[in-house]
C-alpha cells in the first residue's frame, strides 16, 4: 500500500491489522511526491507485489497521469479512493462521492453564515460511496473484471 508521509500512525496500524485479518501480506510504502513514485513502484515489484492500494490522494491526485503511467509500466493493478484517478487511466476506485461531500459542506457554510455556531453542527461521515472500473486499463493489464464487480460498479469507463 502506498501511503502519504503524513498518514497518521493509527491509520497505518489499522491498515496492517486489516491485512492480517484478510490474510494479506502488506508492505506499506511512503510516497512524498512524484519524485518518489518510480522508486516506490520498483520496491513493490521487487517484493513481488501483485497489486496495490493507495491512501495518498494528496500526493497522487495532482500527479495522477504520472502515477497511472507508472502503474501501467510496472503492470501493477491499483485500487484508488478517488474516481478522478480512474478517469485518468487508473484501474478502479472505491471511495466517497466527493461532489456530494462538497454540496453537503456548502450547507454547513450556509448555516454558519446565518449564525449557527460551528460547534453546534454535527460531524457527518460520507454517506455516498462509489465504485468505478476502467475496462480499458484492465485490458492493458491483461485482467478480466468479474461480472459481479461490473454489476456493482457505479460507473464503468470503457
């Protein structure tokens, strides 16, 4: 799993614990910017990684074209948490629907501007999640996406 250097230790611990429960051998690799991408992919390939997951949106999103190109070059299927990366050529993503989060944030701004104290507003978790699959990328990687995944996908990029 590729993580941002600012990922909290609690999230790292939870990720490793989830891997153990699923019987997966995880390697956590820090990336801090586009200059660290290639060495991270090289390390993953040297460990025999069969795929990767990312939790480094702050680093990957603005550099998504480079990241996606490296994932293709190293032939590593990757799962992201931002749909924008799938539209840039990433294999698949599952995560919150960010436009929905922004709309909901706007209602908070409206309430605050009308006098509600921020401390009086409840903390909300994302309620809409989406699964995207890029079939063009799957084909390039030589993968067949199971129909059960395609049936559940909110969007399939062809």
